């Protein structure tokens, strides 16, 4: 009788252990962000299998030396870049890293609005014959402010191929600026919000070109358009999830 009981307990233990292993293996292991490249001018951090944040810096009067985010998305051996680094030197570093270290071709660069933290290094991309695309309002504003002008324009939305995947740039309304667009990489459900989206606990930041009245409504539209978003990258500060959208909406809601 004892042998039967001990055998039953042994069998039960095996069943429980098997269930435990299966439940663990069925859960997707969360990607751990890792820094791949760092100099005084540029930091590159991988945040998912095929997405990378590039961070450069801009000196400001009101906020000091500000770190500025852009995003690289990849499929096969092709990438698309959202926002240039803040100057040509940092952009040259980024282009070199993508070509030599990542071993990829740059299909396009997409500045998300007309400020220097989005297109300050655009000349370097043009020097390498990399196509640039921007909202027609961004192109108008670069002309008005004597800035480097993106080569190709779109009105409401743009879809480009990177490898076998689609990348979307879309205008949802005014907020940080009248021309701000966001980028979406659907294969990994990653949103690049640029300066339209704030990191958790951020202040309102620079408002010189902002439409504060419309800001929350614009982000509400983005939230509705991309309900499955997993990673949200703001223009400045730490990336996160859709809580960044909620935080931004609340920050600019009418009191």
C-alpha cells in the first residue's frame, strides 16, 4: 500500500512540475533594454528585437543640456529613422553605426516636427543620399525658419516599407507644434510620439509653438488609433507603455 501511495505522489509531482514548466514557457520573456553604443554625442539603446532609441543632446537657455530621443526601426537589413540627432556630427555617428555595426541600409528619415531636436542633423542624411519625408506643414515651417528642408512631403499620413514590414507616420492634430506627427511600427506595436508625448512626471516643457487647447484631444486620437501599443517613446526622457499617453492627456487637460 505504501508503494502505491509513494508512486502516486511521485506521479503527481511530475504532473505538477510539467504544468509549471509549460506555463513558464508559454509566457513571453520580456525584452531587456540594452545600451549598444555610447559617446559624448550619441547613445543608442535597443528596446526590442528590432527597435532602437538614439539619444543626442541640445543646449538650451531654459532647460540646460537636454537629451533628445529618436527611433530606429528595422526589418531584415533595412531601417527607417524617426528624427535626426540634434546636429550633423551626431547624425554622422548614427549613420555610420547603422551601416557598419547594424549592417543595414537606411531607407528613410522622418522628422516628426520642425524643431532642431528633430531635424538638426538632416543635412548629414541628405549628404548620404538618404530620402527624407515630412508633413507638408513641417516643410512650410522649415522654409519660414531658414532650416534644412525635408525632400518629400505628405499631408495626413505616410506608409513606408522597411524590409517586409510597414512603418506609419501620421498627423493627428496640433499639440507641441502645429506640424507634429507620430510614428508607428506595427510589427512590434511601438509608437514614437516625439515631443507630442511626455515621459511620466515630466513638466509641460517648451510651449513657444504649442497649441495647448488641442494637445489632449490630439493624444486621445492617437490612443484610440493604436489600442494595442506596447511601447511608447517620448521625444525626451524614458520610454514606457501607454501610460505615457494617459499622462500626457491629463497634463494638458483643461482645468
